[in-house]
C-alpha cells in the first residue's frame, strides 16, 4: 500500500479549521483508504458510516438521533447517496461549543452535490483527491503511472493486462451503476459512446456541434453529457482565459480525460508499445503532465486556464494567482526550443515567466523568463 502523506497532512490541517471537510474524487480513487488512515491518526474518538452498507444505512434512518450523541470525528462515506444529511450536519456543527468534526466522502463534484454548498455554506471546505501522483510512486515508476493511470487498483495491478482488465470493469461499473446512482438517467451505451469520442478529442478544445452531429443529438444534449462526466470527476474541463487584448481568442474549454489509464482504456491501448504507436500519444502525455503540474503545485480549479487565439498562438496552461501569471508549455521532446507562440504569450499576457516541461533529462534556461524543466525533475525544479 502506498501511503498518501501529502493528502493526509492537508486534511489534518483542514479539519482543525473547518467543521466539515469533504474529500471529492472519482470512484475507487482511494478516498476510503485515505479516510481510514486519517481515523487511525486521529487523537480522540472516531466513527465511520458507509452509505453503501445496508447496516449503516439502517443506523442512519433517524440521522439526528444517531449522530447527536457522538463525539470527535465522524466519517460518512459515499455521501452523495444521502444528500438529505447535509442540513442535519449544519444543525449539529452549529450547536454551542460543538467540537464535532465531519469528514464526508463523495464521488461527485460540489455542483452535483448542490445541497452541501447550500446547507453548509461557510462550514464546509472541499479537498479533491486524484489518483496516485509521481511524488507518491517515485520517478522510476513514471512509465507505469502514465500507462496505467493513478487509480490504486489499476496502478498496483500485478501486470499491465490485469491493470487493463480492472479499468475495463471500472468503466462498465461507472456507467451502469455509479451514474444512475447520481440520479442521471441516460442509457449507458449512449454515455459510453460519448466518453469514447471524448477520448479521441483529449487535449483539444470543445467542439459541441461536431460531437452532436456525430451522435445525432442536439448540441445542448452533448453539453449536458460533458457536464455530467465532469461532475462525476472523470473528465476535466480546462477553461479558456480571455481578456481585452485586440485579438480573437478561443472561448471554449479544453477537454481531458482526467486519468491517463482510463484514457488508454477508452482508446483500447493495453501496452506501452501500443500507446507509443498511437496518434494520441502526444495528447496523452500532455494530459498526464498537466495533472502532475496541478498535483505538484497544489493548484485549485479557479487558478487554472489555457489560452489560445484564432491566429494560432496558444499556451497549454496558465496559472493566475493574485498578480502572478505563469505559463506552462508541455513538450514531448528532449530538446525543446522557444516558439513564436511562447513569445506571443509572454508579450500579450504579461507573464512573469514560462515553464516548458519536457521529456529530456536536464533543466536549463531557454531565454529570459523561459525555462525548460525536465519532467523527471519536476518535484525538485517546479515552484511557483
């Protein structure tokens, strides 16, 4: 088992400052294991409820009566199955001198858990849990992590074929069981086809009209499908940045399958050899590195954008935090060079610098404000 100390430390800090902390992440990404590690390290009483366990559901038939007598840390797993609990949590944490702490685990975004944000406004904070990151598995395991993705059971499988089999099963279960449990009634075959089509658009800007024509539905319908998969945390939408610069800018989001292993499953890529020979290998590596940058810097969704103009200038990732503006370019090359697009981005967006993440072994300066960082040294060399 790989201990997730970085996430554990973050959650321990959040629980000292907030009465309710939510761990959000896709199914099987390791939320329950992380919660158990947290309970083991908790100083004081702790209680856990799994809302997929009939016995625990029965115990929470009268939730206020059940929870009011408890002390310390209360963990509620798969909370999206009982959104009616959120108003009760608000009542409990608002009691005078309440020292209760709630850790709720969910497989849906705050947008799909609207009742949590409405009922617990000012009382809840969210922590997004992705799959394993490079700092957790080690740089020597980079190739396995890229191919298999970060879902623990996929990454830790005995061999590549076993990993692929697990991911095939995950996709099927997600479509046939998990999506309906979120109250979404779309035929699994329709959503599977759409998800597979998105895999072929991975790392490209959203083109709803084209996808709608391919599936034979309205553009508003495919947009709804996209938002469902995004809300279930299996698709990432990277929003565009645009401002008044006198150039026509792209205003559609960029689409990524959140986990590289799931992407490869949707593309039917079983081995590293098949991946390296596939036309989407560059896009796959871009999404993989993008996730590592986000994980390494602890970036929030509201800080991140991409930028592109209709004349061809673009930036893979733009971090805007206060007055700081940092651009990131991702190049699957061992000898990156400065491009006209980089110079345009620095000038037009008034960037502090650009970091070019590449597949070579060394980190070096390309020019004033432009640095090439080896992906193998991302933990050591990448800083905001």
